[in-house]
């Protein structure tokens, strides 16, 4: 009986990790499709995504704060939530959405997937953690892979491709800063509670940004844009966040991260199916190098 229960929990955890990886990967597809439907800018689309997602996060935050084990938050906790919500979800998401205006969905996902390499470098710079030989090898492999995919996309992308890659790289860097600080915050506040509160902060900042820079006429958009924004909020924001947390609890972070490494490949194939993006030998080779480099740098004995 115990073996059967363990097997079913493991199967559920793997399933949730797969769906979370695909959900996160589909975000770039939703964004690119919305850009094709109407001349919408990054902050408007991001505001729509957050507007659809934030009610769920508010409900979960209220629920988590009422749990018996939930401790009251102090000033330090609020500063962590505001600071990390700002850098990790507001700044990172805005830069990512801006970059996707000029970049293929496949290359965007691969650049975002470099965050473990940046986390290692940031930890070395901020906390004097040593950079091992395997880290150096992983960095060389990963960035060589990005170079190959970049070379592949040069023949198919706009003149602003370098700008788009720079914006997404900056997005990845800001998310890496968030990850470096999030471990401490999660230990103090709890995974679900911290994530929902940080998302509420980011949503508030995004909607305030939109209100300060746009009038209501900017919301006169085709219905399909709203459908895509709502789908992105549910299937690429809310559900993957909770699926990922549940998968980590059921099958441990290492296995969850290993399954999540399939995300960039999923994005490349979805971009081929839904956006008509080309898949070439350089892109496949570069993707394999990036995946190998990230897995090497994330490997724990």
C-alpha cells in the first residue's frame, strides 16, 4: 500500500512538473501571438496579464495568511517582498515582454534559461562563493549554445534582434538577482505565501505603470488579445506557479528542475507549430549545448 501511494505521488509530481514546464514555456507563444493580433506595447500586454492573474494570487495570499502556522510579517519581511517582487516579477517581466517584440520565442526561452549560470556568478560576486572548474565549463558550453542559436536567428530576425536579446538578457539577470534573495525570503515566509505576495506587489507596480503612462483608450483592443492575455495569466502564470511548488514537494527540487530543463525545447517546437518559426541545425545544436551547460551547473551529487 505504501509503495503504491509513493508511486502515485511520484507520477503526480512528474506530471505536474511537465505541465508547469510547458505552461511557463507557452508564455512566449502567447506574447508573440498577441503582438501579431494588434499593435500592443509591452506594458499594456503585461498589465492585462497581471490584471487577470492577481485576483487568484490575492485569494491564495489571504488563505495562506490564515493558516495556523502562518506567522505575522514584520518590517523586514515586507521589505523583502516589495524589493524582490519589484526586481523578480515586475522588472524582469517587463524587460522580457519588451525583448519579445524583437526576438524569436525559441531564443528568448533559451536566454531566460541561462539564469542558473548568472546565479552562480552573482553568488560568487556577492557571497564570495567559489567558482568551480565545472562552473567555468558549463558557462562556456551554455553561452556557446546561445551564440549558435543567435547565429541561426540572424538570417530570420529583424534588425533589432540584438536589442531584443539584450533586453531578455537583462530580464534574466534581474530574475537571477531575485533568486539569490528569494531563498532567504522563502525560509522566513514560506513558498506559497511569499510567491503570492511578491506577485501581488509586481501586479500593483505593473498596473500603476500602465495607469501612469496610458489612457483607457489603450484598452480598446481586439477580443482575441484579451483571450490570449487571460490564457497567459492562467496557463503560463497562475497554474504553473502552483504546479511547480506541488511538484517540488512531491518529487524534490532536483527532479523538478531536471524535468523543467525541457522547457526551452518545448518553446522551440510550440514556436514552430503556432508561430511558424524555423527550426535549423544550428538552433538544435545550440539548444543542446545550453541544456547541457545548465544541467552541468545545476548538478548536485
